[in-house]
C-alpha cells in the first residue's frame, strides 16, 4: 500500500469487487482471464488440539477481526479481513495444495 499511496505503483485488479476497497477495480479473473491471485493469512494449531480449544480460539479470533479498530488497521493495509470456520479453512488449504501440486506437475518443476 505504501507504494500505491506514494504513486509508485498502481492496482489493476482485485480479488473480488469490493465496495469498501477500490470498487472501481475489476476482479482479477475479469482483468486477466484465468488469473487467480489470492493473498491470505491463516492461523494454524497443532494437530490434536482439543475441539473445545479450537472453537474457543476461533470465537475469540472472529470477535477480534470484527473489532472496528482491527478492521481499520486492515483497511489501512488495503485488505479486508474475512474469516470462515475451521472446517472451511481446512477445505481451502486442501484445495490450494491440490491446485499448486497440479501446477508444479504440469510445469515440470523439480527441486534443485
């Protein structure tokens, strides 16, 4: 965002249309067909963490993300904080792994 604000870079697309963040920008897939650019953050917990602990943490995290000051901090960075359930996040991670595994295979990328 510092480069955009300084006029040294500009946005040409966004992940999705957003009334809150640059509503004039088209979604990536519309600006460059086939392009999917997703920047995400997630919180991971150790395998075997009791479900009650995971649920309590999730509840508290959602509450924090909904806080007006936290929303403003994210907005200042040019992002919109969103959240989903732990189960949805696991499904997302699995889909990301499958997507990039396919890309790596098709591109013939090898570890050096």
